[in-house]
């Protein structure tokens, strides 16, 4: 994300999304009632001597809308901002409905009555390039490869297999080589795009055998292996286990999805032990904030995005108050497992400095 211009006095920020992750960030930044401006096209009906009666001509124009709804399709990589036209050339009537279809590398200006700190922080984070990481989970029953996104992890490949038993040593060796070759081909297709760091995880010795195979067959790619870790499961289950357990932290450094997962796992761990230094639900968290007890406040992104204006202002006020009292505030993506677990707790929770009862 490129932040082209920012004028909080006039209430606007102009950005250019340059990755699919950026469209997700904008989906969580643009609220109902905001204004959004971009170059777009619109069909204009004309009825002149040189045109067919009431024929439609599509023209390009800089149009602003007062936002009514925002939709994001992560698979097609599209963001649509729908609302009533509030600014347009004279040939286009204001007050009509229009949808801005925002694509990558297309400038977009967002106007708000007030810019909350957490939204400005989100745009700043999005402007700091974060290289994705490839996670491959492998054992003798199959493998899965995922790519980290700022909104979670995206499973790219999954394959199940059945290798010959240890009593058929010769067949097992040949079958394993063929299996590793398929894994390598799948991994290479993803790695070649960005030369992303690779973390290899799995149960048993298969992951270590694959690491040796990789170093022999693809030396350049093997240089991107950032870590090798053991987990109890293979495939997709192993990937989510690694996220929950924190074994990816060294390789991921500040990778957002891992941080969010670690935070929610800490919330659940304290709840499971019946500790007093955790609470959840709006009323309980609000009480903890007012007591100055909150160390870390976590809120599901949909709790803000889907709230009506009155509820959203209340939540943002709570976030500001928590920050004033020294708490760290994190908005958690519900596009991955940790966010879904937070939703099950009502969409808001807090880790506390001291117990409250």
C-alpha cells in the first residue's frame, strides 16, 4: 500500500493498493457514511440528434460516493464500494447509486469525519512491505503448503499419499523419491514468485528427509529455508497446529497472523486455567478498561466493520480509553482460525495486568 497523501485536518487519506492484502485492509478501513473517491466508469444515457434515443454511453470520470456498503472478494481480488454519488462531473447526476470497483494500483481517496488511531495504524502497517512466508507441512501420509497473508494463511496445495510400508524397503525408497519430487515441484511453483522464506514442519523423520532432498535437488531454494520444526500432525492440521503453538515465531519475526494467533492462544490458555488475568465480552472488558487493568485489548475486525455507527463509536471510544491507560490494542482478522475463536468469545477480550473479580 502506498500512502500518497494524508491530510487529517481535511479528513482525507489518499492511497494506492498494490497487493491483494491491501484490498483487505481497505475493506476494514472504509465504513458506512465515509466518502470514497476514485476514477471510475459509468453509463450515461443520451438522447441527441446523433445518438439513438436513450442510448447508453460509458464515460470515465472522477466520482465520489457516500458509502453505504463495502464488499471484498479475496478470491477474485476485488473491492467494491457502493453508495450515493456525492461528487461527479455535471453530466452525471448526484444522489444516484454507484459502485466504485477498486483494482490494484488504482488511487483511492477516503474521507472520514474522524480518523481513529487504529485505522491509521492499519494503513501504516499495510504500507510497510511484509514478505509472505511459505509453510510446508509434510509426513508419510501427505503434505500441504500454505502462504501467509496479512489476513491469515491461504492453503495453496494439499495432497494425500500412501507410501509402501517399512517392510517393503526398496519400494518405499522409490515411492518416497517420487513423492518428494511432487512436493518439490509444487513448492517451487510458489517459491519462484517471490523467493519467500520457507518453514518446513511435520511429524516424524519425513520432514528431515525432505530437507536433505531439497538441499540436494534444489540448492538455491534450500537457502530460503528459515526453520524446520516438529509438530504432531501433517497436512493442513499441522499448519494450524504450528500457528497455535508458536513454533513459527522465530521464522516469522513480526508476521501479523502469527502474533494474532499467539495472543488468542494466550487468552484461551488463561481462560482454561481459570486465571483472573483475562476477561471477555463487551461489558466485562469495558469494566476492566475503566479500572486500568487491561494490558492488551483484542477486538475482532467484524465487530468494528459490521457495527452500526453508534456501536462502532462506542468500541472506538473504548479502544482510545484503553490506549490512554497504557494498553496495547489489536484488531484481529477473522479470516483465520484465531479470529474465529475470538468471535466465539463475543468478538472482544482482554489480557489483564492484575486479576479483577
